[in-house]
C-alpha cells in the first residue's frame, strides 16, 4: 500500500478527515464550551483563567480541600488548580492531602468543565504525569459523558484528537496510548451511522503525502515517520480492546462487532505490507503483530487473514519478534470461530510442521523460550481444532505428524520445571484428542483407534519418563517452589494416565506390570530406583480412580511390591500410595493383606513417610477392618509407639487415630474396651498432668492435641450395626458402649480442664469436639452420658457463653429430644441456654455473630425435632421472636441465613403450637418490615434466597394478614429505599402475594426488587 520511507508527508494533506490545519484549530472545543457556558449564564471565570494558564506552569503546592458545593467545583476548576492537585497527588507525602486531591480530581473529571481544561494539560511544557491525566480525563469524558457534548462538535473533537495523537506520536507512550483509547471510545460512540468507516478513514488520514510544491511544511512534516506509523497502529490496536472492555447492550455490541469486522478487509493488506517491508523496523512489525492479535478477538474471518497469519510465521526467525509472533499466532488460531475455515486450518498444518526442525534444535540446545513458543503454536492448532482436523481424511498423515510433534513436546528433554517448562503445555491436548476420537460413531472410532492407540502407548512411556525424579543430590538442590511445581506436574501426569486408561484399557496395566516385573525379577534388566518408582506411579494413578478389581495383574503386583527396597524415601512414598490405592481390592482379597501390611507398618515408623504411610494405613483400616483381626495387635503396638515418640505432625496423628477407630470397631465387643484403654491411657495420663499446670501456650497446644486425637478416635469407633439403630427410638444396649465407659471415666478430668480454660474458646471448642464426635457416631448409645453432659453444658455456658456449646447442644436436641427418658434433661438444657442467651441479647451481641448464628440454629432444631418444648413457661417465645428479628439485621451472611431458617421452622410449627401462631400474628408486621428492609439494603445480597423463603412461608401461613403488613410497611415514603417508586412497590407486592409454592419465581421477584432498591437494576452488578 505504501512504503514506510514515504511517511515524511504532512498530516494536513488528508483534509477530508482532519479538516483545517491542527495549528489553526487550536482549542475549538474549549472555546465552544466556554461560549456555551456563558450563554447559559454559567460562570466563565474558569474559562478565562484557562486562557491565562494554558501555557503556564506549576508554581506552588497548596493543600487541596474537596469542594463542598457544585458551584465551588465550577469556580475552582482552573488549570492551575487541577495541576496543583495533581502535584499534590503525586508528590505530597501527606496521605490526607493525597486523598483530598484524588477526591477533588475525580469530581473535576466528572464535571462539565473537564471538557475544557483537559486540553491545556496536554501542553508540551507539562510533565508526563499531568499530560497523562489530561488524556485520561478526555477518555473519561468521551466514555462516560458523551451525551454532554453537542453533536455539532463531534467533527471538531475528532480533528483535535487526531492532531494530538500526531503531536504525541514520539511519546510519552502512556499519553499517546490514552489518547488513542479516547479516539477509539469516540469511534465506538459514532459507529456506524455518524462515522461509518473509522478504520479506513484513519488509515487514509495517516497516508504519506508529497511535499507541497513550495517545499514548505508544517511542524508535523519534520517528525519521525516511524512514530506516525506506530501511532496509527496504536489507534488500530486499541479500537478492538476498547470494544471488548466496554459495557454495551447486546444489540449494540452485535452492531459494533459487525461494523468493525467489515473493515478488516481494508486493514489486513496494510498490516501485511508493513510486516513484509524490509524498511519496517522491529518496533513497527511488533506493533503489527499486536494489532492482528487485538483484531482477532472480533472473530475476523480466518480466510481473509490466512496470508497475514502465515506472514507471522516468518517473524519467528527474528529473535526480537519471536515472543510477539508466538502470542499473535496462538491468539489467532485459538479463536473458536476458526473452525468454520477448514481450508485455512489445513493450510496452516504444513507451516506449523515446518517449525519441527527449529523445535528439535531448540530442545537440543536447551533453548526453553523457543521450544516453549513453538510448542504453544502446535498445541493451539492441534487442540483447538482437533475434531475438525481429524475429519480431514485426505490430510490424516499431516495431522498425525502434528500429533507426533506434540508428543515430542511432551517428552522434551529435561526435568520440569528446572530445565524445561514446555511439556506441561501439552497435557490437555491428549484429553481433547481422546475425547474427540471416542465421540465418533463406532465404525469411525475403530479406524481412528487403529491409528492413534500406538501413539497413546508411546505417550504412556513418555509420561512415565517425565515423571522420573532427578537424582537425590540434584533434587536436594531444588528450591521448595520447584519441588512444589514438580509435585503438581506429577499430579497432572497422573490425571492424564488415568484418562488414557479409557482408550488403552487393561493392556496398559499389563504393560506396566511387565515392565515392573523385568525391573524386579531380572537382575540384568534392573535399573535405577526412578524406573521402579515411575512404573508404580503409573499403577497408582490408574488404581486411584479406576475399578481394578477385575484386573488379572493386581495379584502379581501385590506379589512384587514386597521385593521393592524402600530405602529411598521417594520410592517408599510411592510404594505407600500404591498400596493405599489398592485398599478396596485388598478388602476383596484379604489373604493378600499379610504381603503388604508389614511394609506399611515399617513406613509408619519413618517420620519422612508420615503422610503416605498414615493415609495408607487409614485406607486399609477403613476398607479391610473386618479382616484385620490377626494383625490388630501389631497395628496397635506400632501405632502406639509412634504416637508416644511424637514422630508425626498433629494432622497425621488425627488420621492415625481415625484409622485405629476403624480397626477397633471391627474387633469383638469384649476386646474393644481393654484395647481402647490400653491405647489412650498414656495420653489421658499426660492430659491429667497438663490439667494441673497453670495455663500457658505450650500446655494449651498439648491439651488441644490430645483432645483432638480423642475426637478423631471417637469419630470412627462405631460398634453399632444398622439393625441396632434406627431413625426412631433404639433398643438400649445391654452393656454400655466402650466409648461411653471411657468418657465417663475421663469426665472429671475434662471438667478440671474446663475449670482452668473456660475463657479460652479454642480449648472449649476442642472439649466440645470430643463429645460432638461421640454423639454423632454413637447416636442413641451415647444416652448414659446425657445427664452429665447437659449439666456441664448448662454450667459452662452460663459462666462463659460460647458458640461451640450451642452447637453441641443442637446435636443433643437432634438425637435425644425424641427420647422420653432424656426429655427432662434436654428441656432443662435448652431453657438454661435460652435464658442465658436472651440476657446476652439485652446486653448486646453485635460482636458475637457466631453465638447468634448457633443460637438460631439451636432453636430451629428445637422447633423441628420437639416443638412442644415451646410450651414451657420458662421459654419466652416473644423474646425469641425478637432475637430472630435482631439476627436478621446482622451483616454476616451466615447469621442472617440461620435467622431465616429459625423463622421458617417457627412458621411451619404454628399450626401445632398455638403460642407460636399468636406471636406470629402479633409481630408478623415487624418481621415483614425487617425482611423488606434487609432485602433493600440492610443485609448481604447473598442472603436473598433465604429472605425469599421467609416471604414465601409468610404468604403460605398468613395469607390474610400479609397483604396488610406489606401495605402498612411499604406505604411509608422512602421505605425501604428512595430508589423505588410507589408503583414499583405495588408491583412487588402483587408479585409476592401471587406466589405460595414456586420458590424460584419468588426468589426472582425478591432479587429484582433488591436490585431496584439498591439502584443496581440493569447494571453489570445485577448478574452477581
């Protein structure tokens, strides 16, 4: 179209776009706005000062105070004041002054005067920060206040913007970019009716022009032509970006997208010419690449860009353009709309394959950047369009070559992430290719499997090789971040192997087994420990999620595992995890347990194998507990020893106790108590010693650790059977549950601990956790402990209220409120807790939302399980109702939801308990007002659904009263928000009263009203 060296012409030559000379159109918008202001009677002092300050400079720095009135805002907006505020914002060390300046500047940008002083800030004698603010203000005015500018000034604004862009074409870059964004925003406002072809016009405006015959020229003609070219490319680049970031109505977005896409045919040849021209600098070519990448987001047709995209591949040979070229190519061919241009995609395959030699050379030389970039291109083409390219049967060999190229990337030499970072890019490709192959009909699928199954077998070998650990010495030198990235990388490989099993089936396991057998059985084939570890890692990856119960190689694998020398910790870790992954298979083949359990116990004694050995033992005890009787003593002995030696961290100790709980559960009942006492006695003795110490941080941690171990043990020690426990009342056990016996014995000790640590919420929570886990597991077997625990909870809460006590009481209500012989204890406990909490409400519980939340949940449970407790004279139902009202007003979402749950249960029980119905009729209006206010603005938006449930229940249970409550509440002026009109409130009332069953419609009605009340209707926030 034009050579770069011809960019020495004058901008003013394109008079059809720019009109008069930019020098003659100095401040047209400012002048017109001033005249408009004067004509309307507005103050003109600021405009006059603008004339005086347009070429002035900052002289002094005085602290700015935010203007208090609009009038003051208009009068204060001189260029000097704006510039002074900017200096204050940038350079004043006082944060209060900075904040005041920022607030004032933000208000100034929003005012009508901003159209005027923004141009003065662009003066060449201003510092870049001031110029940037002027350009930013111009963008904000165009973007947010476009309607304030008269239509007759649009042409002048366009002229000025183009002139300023040319003046700033040599920099500063940040100012130039902001001006270009402003012009882009203006174009989006005018397309297509006012400015039908902005891209074509801008390209024409920036075309080089021959010098006038007199040889003269303007200031512009002497500027760097490359700078002019870069400025044009900057404009063209930001137009699609501004389109993508703008909030537009769907119809308007579609209209703009179509209008912009239609201009690609004019832009594409120019970009091609600039990219191919020898005179183009790397800066220009890089900007061309960015421009193409930006426009590709508009789904411009790949068919029209095909030659330009292929030109981008030539830029890969230029080291300075390599990264930009890769980014552009990947962006373009990753567009989902590209699948419509099959011929273009097919034509790109040989171009991508042409990079294979460059890829191999880069991999051989350790050039990670080059191999990474080429891999991204290959994966983008192969993954995004795998199905389309698979279906091109005439080109199957090319696509197979592309797949093999990606396989090379997967197996690129080096250890991830230290010496290579490329292989991880390819893993999702193998998912996609496999999904596409398996989605074909059976006959077609068979053909593709014949071609690609061998590739997937190669992939397994490559993945196992990539999963290899480095030598122990090298691995020790890695940083913790590198080790973590390698761990995540192996997890990704594990997921890929699991997925590949779908396409390779049992033959994959057979291959892994054969490889492991050669490693362990044939001395001549034995390799380094990494080879064995990788094969086991492959087994474990598949067995974790695939049912291997019917695999004929698992018995052989179990036979091989004891032959593995686990002196290497990383190999030992994988051995542990592999055994754990086979726990379900071992449950079906218990005779094989004796082969592997000794290795697990051996690993349990090594601190370095803590996580893998403990988690594996837990899985075995959970799945195989009924077959572990002969090994129980060994497991208990080793476990007790490692616990007393403190070999494991606290979390692993908890897992170990859960494992032992599973183990003890399956032993004969007569053996459990003695073994249980033997296991916990040393820890109880230690707890007793700690209880006699004065409270300190060290003893606190030890106490919580022991209580946590007891909680974990009791959470899995369950000797009941389904026949012994039912939903309703259960037949009493002849002998007390062993856990209950232990709890009764340690109960005085726990009381002593509470006596010293009652004010520490962590210790109290740990104590409650012991009983909570026991109640949840034992259910009705916990009955003998109910009287003691109810008394302790009442005393504890009365002395120092804490949420954990309420949560435990809720579990007690859930299990035992239906038991007549426990009802008096439950009733006494709930009365005590309620009286204490009501007193707290009178004092103020704003700082304890956790207590309020737990209290609401407790009473919701009471209403659900035993509403007759509300007949007690000691329960003040009206006071409870008002507590719920206060809870709705809390800002914490969880507390609000708990209060809504309470009210829903309250209303559901009105027909059964007369007093509840009376209180609802008495205070229903207050509840309605509170909920409406909360919906409007008083509560988190996340609580909208519970509020809609409360209103739905009100409509069900009070259909005659709710209309009056709503009318009385909503008729107040300004309630619940000044954003809603009387008509909108009436519509809301009608919609609400229509719904008594449809929760979804009620939720939508409430959400819409909430957005109206908050002034968010139709905004981007309405989606969240």
